[in-house]
C-alpha cells in the first residue's frame, strides 16, 4: 500500500528498481533473497520483456530491500544503484512508520572507537578513553592530529579500509603526524542502517572525544576529514564541537561527500560551510555517489563537474578519487601538485578565461581559500599534474 501513496516520479523509480531485483529473484529461486540478488547481479539482465511481464510476483518488500547489504549492490548499473539507494533513503526518511524501522535496525554507536595508526600495530580506543590514547607510545603530543572518518563506500569491495591505509601511508612518509581513524563501515551494513543513520548522533559522541584530546594537543593542531558519508559525520562533529566548547575545529576536509540521503531539502544534515574555520571539499563523483553542489568555503572540482574521473569506468572508482587525490597531495614534494584556479567551469579554465591566482587542492589548501576551483588531473598515478613520481619519505 505504501507504493500507492508515493509521488508519481518516486513510484516509477522505485518500480524500476524493483523490476531489476525481480530478475534477480527469478534467476535463483532456491536461494535466500540476498543471495538471489547477488546471483542476479552476476547473471545480468537477459530477458527484458520477461522481467516486465513477470515482475509483479517477484517484487521484493521494503523489508527485504532494507536488509540488503552493500555487497549486493556492487556491479549494479549506475542508474539503478544511485536512484535505488537515493529513493529508498528518501522514502525511509519521509515514511518511517510505513517502512517499519525500529531500534534494532539502527547502529549501536556506543561501541564506536578511534584507531591510532602505528607502523607496527594499530591500537583501538573507546571514545571515552582518549586519555589512554594520548598516553600510547605511538602518540606524540607535539605533533598535529589528523582524524579520518570513513563511511559506507570507503572500503566498498574488500575488508581493508583503503582510504585510511593510503592517507596514513602518505602522512607516515611526511612524518610527525598522529593519524587516527573513525571507521563507521561496520555500523552501516544495510540500506536500513544507512537510512536510519543519524549523522548528528555520531557527531555528538565523536566531538567530546576530540575535546578530550585537546587536553593533550592544542586544538589548532587538529584536522578532521571524512570520505563519503564520513564527510557528513565530520560536519556533525564540527557542529557539536562548537556547541560543546564554543570553539571551532580549524579544518574539515570533505572527500567527495555522499549524495544519497543528503539532497537539498532532505531531513539529514550534511557537511557545510561554518562547521569549521575552513571547510574544503574535493568533488570526484559529482551527482553520482558524491554531491555536486558547492557546500564548503572552498570547493574543488578536479576535471570539472563530472560523474567519472579520468581513468575510471564506474562510480565507485570515481568516488574513491577524492581520497586518492588528497593522499597523493600529502607526500613530500607534492605540496604544489594540484594547482587549481577559481573559475566558473573547467571549460572556462581551459579557454584561459580565469585570471585568479592558483591555489593548491589537498594538503596545502590555504586557510583563507574561498570559492569554486577547477583543475585537471592525470588518468593514472601520479594524478597531480606537478606530482613527483617517487616521493622522498622522512621516515
């Protein structure tokens, strides 16, 4: 009955989404629903007419859709992936009762931890144990603190958090940096968890942890960044830090902030200017898994406002480019690898119609940066046009 109450456009999109899953369900009737979907993705859509003809009897319930893990979506056509997740989230937010969400579908934030990266062995600490973290032998109170918050798609197709590994490796090469990870992937395992996730809840518990760390390291030394959904959690953290302390975090970097569930006018609050003294954004999958709207003090659009970055053939690859570009900019010698110019579009930049002085995207973005900036990158590493091929590490 809930489908009959949907707006026409949403209803059509949802039905298309369900038709795709109908094929998946029909392809392997003896398997569980999630397994049928995964199997169907592998088999692909083979008989379009039969799908439409037989779809009604195989359309999954909202509960079945909500219980899908992210693994079931890898390999889906981009339009299905984007519209399906986005419309489901919008529907979940708008019609909470109809989707029968309850507390057991929501992540348990109390077990969230901060992971201090170390060359030998990473150490995990509860958010209430920041004094213990600060006393760890690998934590240097004289060094800056970089906190990365990752989300649903940061380690999309394997268990390793590639974004964290890459950025940590870059900072380790630079030296003299405390690198900490807040990984939310385990708390956002299904569509229900995504739609139920309240970034404000996470920000409310991460902010006091950062405040506790400021007893050991001056707040001016902190840099919080987030990829995908993690960017919005970083924004919430910044807002709660302001409420808690009366001060702002110096910098929040959004690495391709997530679009699904964070559209203009949606109920969920996303990262935006004002959440820190400097909010800088790298858009690498505009209007795909990432937002295209300028939401920071300074927004960088490498290769223009595009869904796919050079060298990428799917949206997950492009979504990852945000953290890949940033990581490369951290290496010694790459401080000026990603020169960007304030402009209205990439085309105007290419036509040399933009006369503003270039600034750097990534590690060296100046704290006074404002506006929308464009630049071009290479298709493969090194991505920066002025990047060094073999950085000389300090350690």
